[in-house]
C-alpha cells in the first residue's frame, strides 16, 4: 500500500490565492523580492538559472537584483546589473524566459544610486538632489568621488533614463517594472531633507520632495503603456520617524500622496543592517512596526519582507491586513522551493533561513550568492546543482563519515539521498559539532536550524545510520572496512598570538589562557576576562556578550579597527558594537597582546610601540583555528592497510580540511556527496560570460 501524498493544510490556502498587480496577476502570494545576488550581466546564465529555480519552486513573482538605468549609477565593483542600452536586453531576457517557463511573473528593480554610488568604472560625477554625499564609515561604501547637485535638466534626464530603461525592461519580458526609492538611492534622497536641501519645486514640503518619485512613476507607467505593472519600492523607516503636521508621520504623508499611483507597494527599511537584520539581533517579522500602516492608505497590493519562513506567520500577515504578498529574499535563497513545500503539505521540509547573512556578505564580496543552509545556490548553472534533485548513486560503495557537524551531516544527507549506504560516527553524545555549543550563545539559537533541518531530513533516510558517542580511531575505521571514508572531524581553536605581520604566531600556554573550546567544555573562567579577537567574525563578540551575561567583567581587544571587523560583511557590526556597549564591555581596537603575567595584560598598539596595561585574570584567545586532521594523517600513512580493508578513498571535508565558517563546511560536505563516483570529465565548473554584444565592433 502506498501512502497518499500529503495535502496542503487548508489553513495555508490563503497563501495560494492569485493577486492582481495592475495589468498582471501573480499566481499566488509568494513574492521573491529584488535582491542582489552577485550575478550581474557578466554571468547571465548563472543568474537566469538561479532565478528560474525560485520560479520552479513555486514563487509567484521572481525579481531581479538592482539594475542600473544609466552609467551615472555605477556601483561597481559591487555587483549591479545594467539596462543601459538595447544591447543589455538579451541578457535579462534569459532570466524572464526562464522564470516564465514555470508560470511565475518576472520583476525588475530599475535603479539609480544617486549620491550613494561612486561611479568607479564609468567615472561620471554622481548625482544627488543637493550635492550631499553619503559619508559612509564602511570601507566598501567609502570613496573620494562626491556627487554634484542636480540641475533641472538633470532631473529631466533621469526621468528619461528611467523611461528608456522601463521600455527595455518590457522588451526583455519583465512583467513588473520598479521605481526604487529606497536605501539611500536617488529617489529616496529626494524624499529626505537630510539629502534634499533644494529650494525649487523638488525641495521643502513633503509634497515637493515626493514630486520626483511621482514623476518617476508617471514616466514608467507611460513607458510600459499598461503592458507591465509598475511597482514602487520605498524605505519608510526614517520617514516614519519624522513628525508631520497633517499625518501621523511623513511616511504616512508620502504614502497618502502616492497611494494609488503604483500598481504595487514594495515596502522596506532604510539601511542594510536594519532592512536585512541578522537573526542574532532581530526576529522574524521585524519590519512590521514600520510598514504596517501602508495597506490602510492604499487599495494597491503591498509586499514586504521579514525573513518569513513560517507559513503561520505568513498567514498572520495577510489575515491581519499587514501585507498582501509575502516577500522573501533570504528565505527564497535558503529554500527556493519554500512555496511548493507548503503547497504539498511538507512544511517540515522547508530549509529555513538561519539569518546569518552570509548571503549578504557575498554581495559585499561581489561574488555569486552563497548560503549557509543551501549549498546549491548560485551553482544551478555552473555545476548543475539543483536544491531538490541529486543524481542517484553510481556504485554500491558504502561510506563512513567521521563527525556529525555541519559538514558531516550535509555530506550524509546528500549521499543518503543519492541512495548510498552511509554510516556516521560521532564522538559526542549528540550530533551537531560546533553547533552544539554555538547555538547556546547569545542570539545564535536560530542557527540551530542548520542542525534541526538535517536531523529531520536524515530521519527519513533508512540507508543512513548514525552512531552517537562513538569516537573512532584509525584501527576502528580499518576494521569497519567501508569503501570510502570521510573525515569531518572539525577544527580546534589555537592559543596562538598575532604578529605585526598579521600572522598567527608564538602561542601562549598557561592555566588562565583559554580558547572558545575551553568555554564550550565548561571551563570556569574567572574575571576580569579579556577576549582577544583576531578571528574577526562573530565568535569573539558573542563570547564577550556571553561572559558578561554570566556576570564577569569583560574587555574586548582586537588588532582590527572594529569589534568583529568582518561582521560588517554580514550587516552585524553596528548591532555588535551596540551590544558590547550595552553590556558594559570596553572595546580596545588596533591592539595586540604582547604579554600576560601577574594578572596583567600588556597591549601594544598595532602600528606604534605604545603600550597599555589591562587587569586580566583570564585571557580568552579567539584567533586562529587548526584542522583536526590527525585521523586523516594516520589513515593515509597506512596505504597497505587501507587496501586490505577495501577502503578506496579517505577524504577530509569541512573544518577538518580547512577551518572556515559554517557555510564553508556545509558546501564542502555537499560537494563531496555530489562528486562521489562522478565521471571526472563531468565535474567541470562551467564558466559564464556576458552575452557577446560587441563582437562585431572594431
Ligand atoms: P564541521 O564544521 O567541519 O562540520 P565540527 O567541528 O562542527 O566540524 O564537527 C566535527 C565533529 O566531529 C564534532 O561533533 C566532533 O565531536 C566529531 N569528531 C571529531 N573527532 C572524531 C572521531 N575521532 N570520531 C568521531 N567523531 C569525531
Ligand atoms: Fe539565510 Fe544565511 Fe542563507 Fe542568507 S546565507 S539565506 S541568512 S541561511
């Protein structure tokens, strides 16, 4: 007897109602909002396949990332796409065709960056309403090119660029064309007096400041002539905080003035750290207090985001009249098949976004999007990876995986799905590896989804067996005699210090010198504690918070210029500094630890010889990590024994190969599983290239 396929829970039917957006209709309420994914016109096939997967996964609308309308809006090397002339059309048409194949609508976020871009490649002076520039403290956004004030003819020119780009967008096959008035970009700059100090018809009163956005909407409508819907994407956080004489806030005034002009309102917050806040600092649905009023002022549909992964939370947004369409950027990356899984009554299979913002770091790095939860993202075209499909086993080999951290679990799951017989041995009493400890740290509970999802999926695979409390040595592995051995034994934190050449050096042993592994093992750490962080990601600051919460006096020292310096890439740095300050943790930047004795720590400035002393009973070094690869070494030193045991390969994955973030471990485990027994010739990573538009030019 076969089990009937699970059916959709009627509670979620509302999510599958079609929604009319101006002249077009979305098949359901799942809306993959515009978000940069690092694949610009230079990677058109990768971009099309990446967005196609979302359409295949059931999203009713799938949008592009930001698409510049003119060379005066050039964010390079950050990955913006272009619709600068007709030659750009074909590149986008690849995506719209791919999205349409699955019955979804395609949206395009036309964009002018105004005074927030540097035009590094085009070398055009940036434009802004009053010559005001964004004086960013974030090095990615810093530059020396300041904008010039826009003349009336500049305004007419931008309106014309928008209209031309809208016409090209329609020819490229887009169904929804955006005016983008958010995140510090040009139309937003007109809305806010901090940017807009004009004394003409575009400055002063709200009605005047809104004029440019109104005109952009009008020219876009005119350009697409009723064939596409026109969406307005707008940031409302700052406007909502500004009092108004005639409405509850300037945001209400702006929305009231434009209420019926767009076919769709796409509402969001103003800066990346609040708009795409990490789960360490914000819960699901965190936008609601800012945007909840919009639907009361317009009859047009409203879409918004909030890292929604729970169908109940989504239904709540609709039922309570907050949103009409459930926007997803990160949830659509972590699980492109989220809508389909809800539709099929498989909510428990949703690979929920953990809110780590590694995807956003890919944008800062100007590379194709990466995701901690979904290792296939960005690899759909170049490696042929699909989030829900994987090739069947190509041999009857059995695989022994040592270690059940993120790498081992992902590897076991993907091999299991291929049909291999998989055994996982984990030394600890529970699976999870580093997550066993890390998810207990302040703000990181949500990362447990990496473990929970894999645990749930593995339970459905009878061909994967997990042994807990099983620490294996080389001899045990030889006795078990599997065909392939995968070493996923993780890494450990080192007690190394840091040199002026920015290298891990030396080492500091001693009873009061600790690493995060000691904290994980439950070491009783006495204050005052100094955390010395040159790992630069989350661990140093999160442990500082953790120890401060347990009542210790904590100081934080780093040779970098900020606490958790790399966390600027994941939008976390502002909140991290706020959290450290709130917890009373003193932050000492640009400082190296030179000596630790007699309950005193000597710091030296990273660039001078100036010294400073801090009282310190315990030093916690969060610096370099070393791979736990001794098992790998021990096995590889015995080739004859391996042969006798029938073991064909021994491979390190995850941190045991190269210590990294969880995203690297998951990717490494997944890649091993994809490539096992594959024909080497088929393992090429295809190289994408821009569509040849200039080929026949001199
Ligand atoms: P990764 O991030 O690469 O998955 P983790 O450190 O999170 O690495 O996980 C490694 C896991 O391997 C840990 O749970 C650890 O207990 C386990 N482990 C390490 N050595 C052995 C061993 N010899 N036998 C079984 N399990 C091991
Ligand atoms: Fe979510 Fe992290 Fe994946 Fe981004 S990288 S989609 S935040 S799980």
